[in-house]
C-alpha cells in the first residue's frame, strides 16, 4: 500500500542563516515555551511575540535573535540536565538582548574593521553558553593585533554581564538561579580539559571556572533564593524527560536509544523513546503496544495519540489513524502540525468529504503556520487554479523558484482575475 512518510515527528525546513535545519514539532515547542516563558516575561517579552525554533544540530548551543526569537539546538536539549538549567541558558541569552549587546557588538566590530579586517577572528560561535573552546582556539590561531584583542575583551565583558543578568532574570521569574551554575558545571565537564590549555585572552568568553565563581558570588548575595515545591519540580522534570526522550527516539541511533533507555526502564519517557525507535525501524506492532501503554497511563496526553496516529497511518489503518489524530487535536486544541498530519491521512483515505475536510484543515494551517507539506496536501485535494497555486507555494517555500513560477503562471491561467489564487500567484511571479 502506497504511503507518504513525510511528516513523522516534524516538518523540516531550511534555516537560511547557516544552512541548518529547523524542526517543527508541536509538543516540543509548547513544552519549551512553557519552560522559558517565565524568564521571557521577566525580560518584558510579550507572550505572543515569543517564538521558539528548534535547530537540528548536536552542538550544546542556543541563541536569541531579534529579542523574541529563541533558537535552541537539539544537542542542548538532549544533554541539558533539567528544565531549570535550560531556563538559565535562555535567561543568559535574553541577558544579551536586554543589554543591547548584539547591536553594540555590530557597531564595535564595524569600528574595528575600519582599521583591520579581522572579522574571521571574532569566533562568534563561542558567544553562546556552551560553545566549543577548542573550535574557538582554532579560529583564534594566527590572528593578532590590537583590534582583535579589543573585540575579544569586549565580548568577554558582555558574556559576564549576560551571566549577571541571567541570575537577575531567574530570580525575578521566581526560579532558582543555581540552574546557571549547573549549566556551567556541565560545560566544564565537557570542555574543562581543553579550556585548561586555552589562553583566556584569546577567546571571546570567560573561562568556565571564572563564570562558575562569578555566578556563585552573585547568588550568595541574594537574600532569598526562589524555591518551588518538590512535587512541582518532580512533575516538571518528568515532562522535560519526555521531551528529551522524543528527540532521542527520532534523532539517535537504535543502539544509542537502547543504551539510554534500556528495556528494564519502564518510565513513560523510556517507553516513548523506544516506541518511536520501533516505529522508525518498522516494528509497528511493538511501537503500537508501547504507545497504547502510554495512552493507558496518560489518557489526556495529546501527543501519545499523535504517535498512535502516525503508527496506524503506516499500518495503512486510515480510519484508526483519523480517530487517533482527532483525539489528539481534541486534547491539544491548537496544533498545526497535527492538523497537517490529519489532512494527509484524509487525502490518502479519500472517503466522501475527506478532500473537502483536508482542504479546510490545510487552509487553516496555512493561515496560522504555513508549511510546504500543508501546501502540497492542499494541491493534492484541490483542482484548477487552487491546486496550481498551492504547488507554486510549495515549491516557493522549498526554494525551487523555477517550478514555483511555472505553477504560478498555470494558476493565473486557470483562475479568475482578482481571485486570491491569481493575486498570490502574481506575488510569486514578481520574486
């Protein structure tokens, strides 16, 4: 039976800044938003403007762009020990935003480059907490001059200020600031030996031991450290472990997954990771059994039903897949990726009214969170100008300008002038 295995776990799109890959996943994005929202509010970021982006990369890394766009690497999510430590990382990045450091660095760099072109020696990849000191050492090798040292010193000072602000944001948001120390200690465990061989004046961040000591000194002066009930911490940690398990299940090798979550581990997180791994490996029966166990334990978790929908779809059990996705949407309320998955199954099942419903779902998704897959499905279930316009948008989002214009021209020929499809196709032709 023909299947389109296009949406499991995420819809992947290109991140133009450096060719990285972004992962869109409702469960992960919502949970991370929930974790970091307190520090974002403490930094005076409006809830509606905060946007989480998950970068598929094994680096222990994160950064903030434009004040409200938070980019978090899967490597950081898989390795960071608990949600409070993750909050501290984001608090550090928001500290840069509050301090206006990105603007200051750009202005300072421009001034220094007038005298010497040394931008390649800046090593901005180390600016974010968790950069690889060995990489920075290599970047710095052979680069000399007063301008370089000025820039590096400036960057180290900004890192110290961001660390300081991170502590303030954690306290202001009623979270334990010692999460920042946990992050630094983990960084020291990862790179301490390398850092011991690096000249502290030749990198753009303070050495980790210094950052640990600075944070401890700052925290020691706080009169009352925020604390939460143990039950709340335990619940949050368990939910975060589910998030990590999902990433491990989809991104790691089978051997690594079983090492991390052996069959002796009967926690929800372990069962989740193994179910995903079994689904990826084609063992749908075992994957379904694990997922049903999760649903039995957690009947109100929408994402376990989402996984069941994925599995049933691969079985070719479209009716059961639709039921599972509908239950997932009922529990999650607003989940464009799950709506897209349901639309795909409906387009495959093709019972009476399925195409119309799939079209409605895709149009709703496109209004909220456009994706190539949503446009592709819309093209599949539509006819005439609407179908060709949707294909034009699909190719446009994938960077295929030639095919985008080809379908846009066809859409205009088949559409009434001044119709939405005609006008939007014209926009693509102008690009």
